[in-house]
């Protein structure tokens, strides 16, 4: 099989299913085919080949790609063609992966269903009446539908793990700092991480390997060793100590979801691991903390979209102030405006101490909850989401219910630790995900446990 065959397969499959799934916003077909031909010339030679040689990959549309449209699924960037590549794109280039296209998402990664895209509705390949999750819904759906074997998503509060769970694929949020954020359009900079979505844990480890490592262009990328993740997939979990937070199996978590976690724990026990119930007492404040901090950061990050420097510019303006106001009023969607208003309020003088500063303090307490558990345990295990995928339209009118979707994933971003979602069963024909959370920079152990389910 040649690289051109692989790329062909990918576009053929997209042709067959994407009018229903609608995962892709932009295709990179011409360049992908040229690149495939280049790589085919290497086949059968002794030339060294990249880690992802010839592998088709889809990219979430908030990762900037040189000359390839990058919209963040927002009207405000509808016609934006970046002049540079994100660091992860350089790394994929070195690994010789092939970019197939850009994937749909919630506008600026704000949402849990991909229904906040300004352009199209992505559907869950398992049941087209349900959402794929979000905000990396396109990235998860494309892998689940067999359009691409690999994709990149971003996760600020669950946006890789929750859609992976809903679509029955493997999604990892790396440790904060493991992967460079340079060229990821910022939502909440202290929480955002790019991560891999794949069908198997092994593929996931390969993709993380390719994109990890310190980057001079991102001062928050960490100068720590990148271990060989694939080599950690030994299948051996004997002696591992697992913590199961009681808060993750409490009220609001669906019975079948709880059952699937109990089954997974039994499997791990049979393989020689042990588990105990623990408590993360500050979890109940995670949602409030997250929405204060992430919205505050978003209000600052999104100030740059003013109609002067990037993308859309309102034609209905006489003065500079009108230009700013109308561009933003016409360009941003509802949810994005809601976050900007909340964040601007929380950061305003007089309220800063009461909200933003308080939330920062609570974040530290949440982080300490995790650190304490990791003094005695290797990983934390629980569900990824309280329920399986919900129906399109079901939660969109009620932001609070939508926000509750990420109640089990958000604490992980606040603590900065790595977390994966792996498929662990079905409920009414819809996939369920098991979440495995590890110590800072210990993706290896997370993968090792996840691999036990394949
Ligand atoms: N659903 C969460 C939000 O809307 C998480 C989004 C994300 O991780 N990008 O903020």
C-alpha cells in the first residue's frame, strides 16, 4: 500500500460520509496528494522515515495552518488564512504525517456539543441524532467515522476527552506544558492544551510522541524529558494503585456510566492493580472556578479580534468605536459573547478581588487535592462524562446544563495534570468513556492503564 492509497482512502471515505457527519470545514486535498506522492518516492528506499510516515491527520480549526483556512468556527475569522504554522504543525511535518483538512468545533472552543459552530452541525457517527460532544467534536467524529485515523483537538475544560467519550475513540489531554501552544488560537491560556485523538491507545502514544516537547516560541511549554510513550504500553498494571474519587460517582452520574466504571475497575483488579475510594473535596467548586477563570482569560485573549488586525471587519461603521463594536457584535456568536461579558465583569475593578482572585485561590485548593492523592496513588480513575451523548438541540438553550457536561473533566485542567478518555462500554448503543488521570508529566502510566482495555 502506498501513501497515495492511504490519502485516497481518506478522501474517499470523506466523500462517502461527510455530508452526513459534517466533521470537516476545509479540505487540503491538492497539497495532501502532492505530499503523498513525495513520500511515495521514499518508499522502498533506505531514507529515514518520520514517526507518522504517510499517516492522514485532521486538525481542529483553532490550530493555525499556513495558507490553510483557520476559522475557529467563527464568522469573525471566516476568511482567515494564517501566514504561519503552529508548532504542532511543524512537528507533524517532521513526522511526515499528511494534513487532510480542518475540523469543525464550537466557536473558539467554547461549548460541549459543537452546536456553537457558526458554520455547520457535526453529528455523532454512532447515532446521527446525537451530538459528537465538543468543543473538538469534528476531531472526534472524523476519527470515529473512519475519515482519518488521527486528529488533533484542544482541551481547556474537557474538549478532547468529552467528545472522545461520546464518539467511542481515544482522546488525551496532555500535562499542561507538554505540548507547545504556539499557534493554538488562545481561549484560556492557563488551561489550553493541544492533544491527540485516535482509535487506539497505541496510535495515541505515537501522535503525542510526535508533537511533544519544549518550544522556544511558548514560554509555558516545559523543558522536561519526553519519554518513549509507546514503550510504556507493556500491558502490565500489576501493583498499580488506583484512586476512585467518590465525587466522580455521585449524584447526576448516570447508573450505566457508574456500572461501566465498576466493570473497568474489576478488569484492572484481575490484572493485579488495586483500587480504593478517595475524596477530592474541592471538586464541587471546580465548575464555578473554571467558568470564572476561563471566561476572564477569554475576555482578554479575544480582545484582539477588533476588525483591524484579523478577519471580519464590519462594513457598517463610521467611527473607530463603531468599527470595534459592530465588528464584534456581528462577528462573535452568542456563547462567545456570554463568556466575554462574564470575563470582563469578573476582571473589572471592584469585582476582581471578589471573583477572579477568589477563583485563583480555589484553583490552588483543587490542585492540592490532586497532589495529595498522587502522594499515595499512581492514577485516578472515573467516568469521563456523567452521561452518554445527548440529542442535538437538547441542551443548547440551557447553558448551565451544557456546562455540567464537563464537571468530571474540568478539575483536571485546573490542576494541569494529564487525562485520557478510553472507550469502556455502551449504553443504548452509544459509547461510554473511562477517564484515567495521572501525575504531572506521567502520561506513560496513563497510557499503560488505558492500554489494558484494548
Ligand atoms: N465545555 C467547556 C467550555 O465550554 C470546555 C471547552 C474546552 O475544553 N475547550 O468551556
